[in-house]
C-alpha cells in the first residue's frame, strides 16, 4: 500500500506530461483539411488522423484518477464535493477518449450525445472543484503556497466557461476550437499544479525518511 501511495504522484505527473506532449504533437502536424480553431475538440478528434487527441484525453483521465487517489492518501484538504468533481473530470475524460464526437453535418447518435454530456461535465468540473478547494488549501501549511495559483486558474476556467457558452450559442461557434483549447489548457494547468505539489510533498517525505534512517 505504501509503494502504491508513492506511485500516485509519479503516475499523475507522467500522465499529464504525456497528455500535453500528445496535444502539442497533434497540433504541430495537423490535418491540412481540418482547422482546429473552428472545430470543437470533439469534432476535431473525430476527424483527425492518428488519434492523438483521444490518446491525450485517456492519458489525462488516468493521470487525474491517480492524482485524486494521491491527494486522498496524502490527506489533502480538498473537501468531499471537490473530490467528487475531480472524479467526474477524470471519468469524463476517459469517456471522451472512447466515445467519438460528432462529425459536422452527421446525424447525432447515442455515442455522440454521451460525448457531449461528458464534454460539459469535464469543462464544468475543474473550475468549480478548484474554487471549492482554495479556502481549504489556504488553511493548510503544506498546500498554502499553491492556493493562489489554483484560485487564479479556477477563475480563468470560469471565464473560459462563459466564453465557450457565448461562442457556442449566440456566437455561432466562431473560433469555438480556440476557446475550448484555451479553457482546457487552464484546467490542465490547475490539475498540474496540484500534481506537482503532491510530488514535492512526497519527495520531501521520502527525503526526511531517508535522513532519519541514516541518522538512526
């Protein structure tokens, strides 16, 4: 159990890093017939070659599950509501990886509808979870240093949600892809801040444990 607890931060950081690299690689060599700025992330993923977006979502989902497990094992003051929202985020990402989005002009089916619900859940979960965490993190000496970054990233995610809502409804989806990628970037950054801090705390514990063993 102790070994598994030590693996959580590593898995979370590695999974987030792999997901970010996959997203960047997928955008460096995009399909010339697709414009990632005018298509939603789901639409782009459904039509791109190579499946880098689905792979990135799956990697991020697994990393987020490991992060939640690691935060719980470390006694992080998240609160039950924030923890559940982070689990919603993790599960929604995995659903997005396996349930393809809609191809523009195609008829919607159950899988596409599931993808749409998962997208909404994922986009909503992290900003709200971050906002709920901030007061608790600020009261804990171990996590006080990341409370402010989490607060700013949660706020950025909130503004991103407003922007996505506007673009998707009265904005006729102009540059919807750009807005969604920026929102996703803010949410991934928030998750990464928590994962890096969890890794630092685990590293500090390991260092202190090694020092005590050497002195003993």
